[in-house]
C-alpha cells in the first residue's frame, strides 16, 4: 500500500524516473513518511488503550515481584516477537517508563524489537539459509540481553527528559483515563496528539537523511567497499548502517547482495544489526525522551556490541 502510494506520487504525479537518484530518494521518503506516521499513530493509540485499561501500578508490581533476569527475559522475548520498527521507540519507551519498568530492561526491549522479528527470521531462512538466520537471531538476543545490562549499570534514569517522568507521575496535560471504552479512547487520542506533536519534525529529518543516502549512495558501492576480511570492514559496516534506515526485513536484500559479492558473514551481520537498531532516525527520535548522555551511551554500547559480534563471526567463519 505505501509503496503504491509513493510510486503514484513520485513516478506518476511528479513524473520522476525510478532509475534516477532523485526519484529513488523521493520514493523512499514518501513511502517511509506514510508508513512511519501511520505506525506511530497506531502504536501510540494502542498503547494508550492498554495503559488506560491496565494500570501502571499492576504492571509495576508484576515486574517488581520478579528477578531481574525474568523481567529482562520477558522484555527481550516480547521485543523479538513484536513487529515494531526502530521509530516506534518513543511511545514504547514512554509506556515502559510509565509502567515503572527499569530502564535497563526497557533498553533490552528497544534493542531486540527492531532487530529481531518472526517475519525477518522466516525471510532470512528462505533467502540466506537457516544457519545465517539462526546466527542473526541468536546474536541479536545476546546483544539485547547484555546491552540492557550495560545500560542499567550506568543508571540512565538521570538522563530521561523531564516530561517523560511527568507522564509517569500523571502531571502531563492528558485526561485521566477511566475504564469505559470512550474514556480509554479519549486517553489514547490525547497521547497520540501529545507525542506526535513533540516528535514529528525529528521523524521527517531522520527519514530525509535516510532517503538521501538510499537514493544517492548505490548498493553496489556499499558492497564493493565492505568486501574482504580486513579488520576495519566490520566497524565500517556498523558506521555505514547508521544512515541506512530500514527494519530487519528490509535490510535482507542488501545482506544477500553483500554475501554474493564476497562480503564476510560477520561484516554482513554487523551491517544488518546497525541498520535495524542503530539507525539515525531512531537516534533522532529517541533524543526526544532521553538526553544526549544516554543517547551517546546507547549508541556506543550497540556499536561496540555489533563490532564484536561481526569480528567474532568472521573469525568463526
């Protein structure tokens, strides 16, 4: 649906060629603007309904009464089976904070959710084989688990924006939810207006940067410059993945092209993880709920983890 809309706008109304750099960039921009904003509205609305139905106190007590490893395992598993993209970070983050879930556990979810999902796993098996699919999923689960632990050790609560805590404490300009459907609907719509109103400019900026890279940097160039087994190809792949906004499913064709060009498995996995979980749009949007210190720490932990995973698999291979 979104691809058809983008093709209609760019290739028919604007009469741009699909083969041109500008046409490819604008097609990416229009498609992702429509897709991400629809997804954001749906995710925020659904989470608003759930939060109005299930009180934060009940969720908090559920998590508080369990060991950290159980709460983290639940978060990583939930992230792996939900099809959220990285740009859903803001409503998910606020929902977890409001529920009183520790930030270290929340970060484990934020790492796992965009990087792993069942659709991507099935497509990976069909295109690249079950071994690479298992490697990718297993590495993603490990990074999500230990990445959240590292984040938690730095006590990131001090770097959360003030308005997020106000939402948790009920001080935001939102109506008090009641248990009727009409009341839950009003609460959810108020959260859609509140959150989308805060982040829409950041979403457009992030997608714009990703669209420029998508349209003007050829996939062939990426494959050519990441070939070989030199040590620097893995960190280079991680850095190259940052402006390439996509989800775990969308990056699979790029990974296939890289492997057919002789790019090492570890380097390919590092790029896939970086594209899915360390993209510039996610960083820009996540900045609206956490301060620069936490954002830099989050990006650094993931970059180091992806680099180590890539090196490790290249050695094994």
